[in-house]
């Protein structure tokens, strides 16, 4: 997770395995006390990518914004739905105070070696 983008965004590992935490900052707002959808999308996509466990590049991203996210900690968690030799599909969820605020389904192109099971 030591990429410059993730660090600049403010992501850190969560206490639960496979989770990421983001403490939104004022510059993450689109209007006062509302986190910009691009921040939510990035957190959901990165959580989904981490779940794949290989080097990936998003090919398609579908995001559902379910509730307003405020300036409070956000938790991202990903899950692989299907993985092949060249493509993977995963979902990323973003929750705040236990409420789901955004969900993304991401199709990834695998660009590096895949882990062996």
C-alpha cells in the first residue's frame, strides 16, 4: 500500500484484516461536510484491488453512491467476485459509522503475476 497516491489520499490499514481507513480532510469535500464522490470511488476501487491480491489496472468501474459521506472515518473493504488468468471482478464497499455509503463493482486487467493458491 506504499504508493504515493494512497499516501497522498491519506489511506491507512484498518484494524480488521483487508480493510482500509480514510479520515477525510477538508480538501476531500465537494461542499461543506460532504465527501466528494471521487474520494469514495477511489477508496472503493483501491479496496477492491487489494482483495484481488495481484497487480491490476481497472478496466471498468461502476459506483453506487448510497448515502452522504461526511467528515468522519471511512472504512473500505474489498471482495473478489471472480478471477481468471487476465481479468478479475471485485467489489469495494465504503462504510461510515457502520452504514454503507458507497459500493463499486470493478473489472480489473491483471498486469502482473497472480498469486498461486
